[in-house]
C-alpha cells in the first residue's frame, strides 16, 4: 500500500481528531442550535459525497449496459442500507438524546455513545477505501484526485462530528482529556474500515460498482437514521437545513473542481 493511499485513509481520521480536540476550547455544554448546524452540515456533505463520488461513478463504470446501468448502483445501495440496519440492531449504542438501540447491555453510557458514532464512521471509511481501491485498480472513472477529494470532504464533516461526540461526553462528567480521547477513538474505525475494504475490493474488482453504491447506501442510512433527526432537535429552526445545503454544495464543488 503506497503513501498516497495511506495518507488518504488517515485524512478523515485527522478530521475527527481535530474536532474532538475542540472540547479543550469550548464550553461544557454544546448549544442545541450549534449541534443542529453541525449535524446538518455533516449530513449535507455525506449526501453529496454519496451522489457525486460514489453513485455516479458506479453507474459510469457500467455505462456500456445502457439503460441497465442503474442495476449495480441500485443493488449495492440497498445492500449497504441493509448492512447498516443490521449493525444498528446488533451493536448496543446510545444516541445524543440518550435513546438506546441494539441488545441490552451493561456498558456505560459513555461507551455506548462512542459506539453510536463509531457506527457512523464505518461507511465513511469504507467509502474512502473503495475509491482508493478503484483508483489503484486502474479504473478510468476514479482518479487519485477524486479519492483524495472524498477523503477531504469526509474529514471536513468529521470535524464537527468529533466535537459532537466529545462535548456531550464532557458534559456528562468526563474530563476534557478523556472526552477528547473517546472522540478520537471513535474515528479509528475509519482507516481500519478503509484498509479492510481495499483488501477485499482488490480481489473482486469486477464488482467494484457494487462496492461504490454499497458505501453510498450505508452513508445515506446514517444520514437519515441519525443526522437528520439530530439536526431537527429542539424548537423549529431552519439552521440545520441551511447548513445541510451548505455542506452539500461545498462537497459538490470539491468533487467537481478537484475530482
């Protein structure tokens, strides 16, 4: 695995780590409106990345199928959704509103909150990994610049997500150092998931379009299941929606201009 791929896999993790470190510079409580804005921005970036960086390349790679070029994108998208749905049911975790999902467990609340964010990060790491796998395989539809763009986009949306996990942990009584550490730990899964995806994809390059849409389906599931409800919490406000639009446009610009 060359330096460019390793760098790409680590960039999103860096975004999460820097975001988690904000706990050292912010107040104990994360303002609800600010949380809505951060969640909305992250959701916008993830939706745009799913469309421009994953679904469209997935269909372009099988454009020779004509009107049936949608099949790999549709099948992989649905399988990605099912994969995250299963994880959501078998992994115990807790959301920011302290609602719990998954099997009953004796795990501490802080651990379950970290697990919730870790579930978010799995499809993001997979998405970056699959793009680098496609580039390494020589696919004409995927460039190193495109893979790097996605990595940068994920890192940008991971920055507020890092704060979203570390700040609530601190508000629940953990020290700033421990809260930051847990936030960083939640992002470790991204380079790991990316690396494992590259290893797997290198053996099944023929179904790369399915892998691309699989990552997109998993990411959209996270957006609809977690981020959209989070950006709508509290009294009615358009702030989350506005930040969603800004995140979407920013990621679209990055993908088209750099990818």
